[in-house]
C-alpha cells in the first residue's frame, strides 16, 4: 500500500468519527428546537395561569399591576430569546399570544373588563394558532394536552 492510498482510504476510526459527527448533526437540530419548545411552554403556561387568576380576582388592582409587570417582562424576554430555524415560522404567534396577555393585564389595571376579556380571548386564539403551526412543523409543546 502506498502512502497515497493509506490517506485516501478512511480507516475504522475515521469512519466511526464521521458517523458520530453525522449523528450529532442530526440530533442537534431537534435539541435546539426542544429547548425553544421548553421555553415556549414555560412562558405560555405562566401567562395563562396569571390571566386565569387575574380573571378570578379582576377587582384587585394591585394584583393587576403585578401581573402586568410580569407580562411585560415575559414578552421582552421572549422577544430576545434564540429561535431555532426549525420553528422560526411559529415564533411570531408566540409573541402575539404574550402580547395579548400583556394587553389584557393592562386593561385590568385600568378596570376595563370588556377589553380585558377581548384580549384574553385573542391570546387563547393566538396560542391555538401557535400550536397549530408547531404541529405543521412536526413539533408540539412539552406537557401539551392538545
């Protein structure tokens, strides 16, 4: 065997390394999407819980102020998070979901019940759209009943 054929023929270790690299590349994309899905599930769960709690205690203006501040922070954090290319089409719907929850909390701080309910419903509708887009892309939120 000449030196030239020795380097042109991958050995067992080289083939194994190439297979490991290929496996890592195939696993990395879903792993990034998995982290995004965990984060999305987390923020949606808390936004929904806070909205439900605020609906049950609508007259509590101090509670509404706290929920509104949390909603603003959640929306800002989510708008700055890393988005894997596999789910980039769904992300605007997550932002719209959280924006509607923020607007509903703002309406509660102002005592505007009808506006509060409108934004609550819009948030739920947008969440359904978000989940639908994720489903079309082959993903679902962890812990999802839908």
